[in-house]
C-alpha cells in the first residue's frame, strides 16, 4: 500500500442514522456480515500509519522493517504462540501487550483506554507506524482499533466499523461488540453533557 500521511477521504463520516445512534448487536453483526469473506490479508493499513494484522506479520522482523513499523500493540500478549516481548523487537520498536482472550465473556473494556492511549501516542510521534495484531487480526486487535477511533476521533461504533471495513474484514466476537456498544453509549452521553451547558448558555443570552 502506498504511503499515506494524510487522513484518507474515505474516513469522512456518513450522516447519522438510527443504527448509528443506538445500534443493536443484531444490526452490528449484520454490518460485519455484509463484508464477510473467507480471505483476509495478513496486514492492512486501516487508518493513516495504523496497520491491523496477524501474528505471522508480527513475528516477521523483515516484514515489519519493510512496513516501517516502529510500534507494536499485541492484543494476544502471553497467549499461545503469541507471547510477545520487547526483547524480540529490540530498541527499534516500542511494544505494548494486552493479555486478551478471544472469548465473548472476556472483559476487553478494561483495556480500551490504555490501549487507545498507546495507539494515540504512537500515531502522534513523527515518522511512527503502528501494527496492532492478535493471532488472526480480526477480533481482539480489531476491537482495540475500533475503541481507539471512537475515543480519539469521535467516531460512532458504526462509523468506526465502516472505516476499518474499507480496508480490512473484521469480526469482533459478540461480547466485544456489546462492550464497544456500551463504550459508544458512554462517549455519546459524555459529549452530550459537554455541549448541553453551552447550548443552555446561548439560550439564556438570547
């Protein structure tokens, strides 16, 4: 993929629909299934300088060098075949591990903000490129990327999914979707609370 240092036009936010405001798990699953495929690339750039990929990419130092990766977020840290460790990458790559299981009952939400902060710091570092991976690169790692887009770029969950789907098929499990939906509701409520006092002040001044 050609280098892209600007926010892609494909990231433009669609107009809000009822599903954007308060989607159901069924609606989210339908959105994911509409792009379902039996084949997924090992790694794809899903946001400027943010790559979503699999374990084989993360374990291939030459591939990482070709991609120019400077930061790695492992969403399967310590799990089978995906132990992950800073010593593997050396001083040239900054490593962060999230010990998540790809199970609906696993609480991924406790890592949403810490992982998002790592992604944000990496992508605001000049010249940096980040790989977020798990084993296949469609559930655990995709969930953390979606959370980042929601937290730091104010995308709704539907918009975040659509943005990533433009370049990669993803499939967070049902439990992760519920946790992302809860995050979406909290973020929307927080933004409403922040704008309400200003709106009321304008009404009083008028």
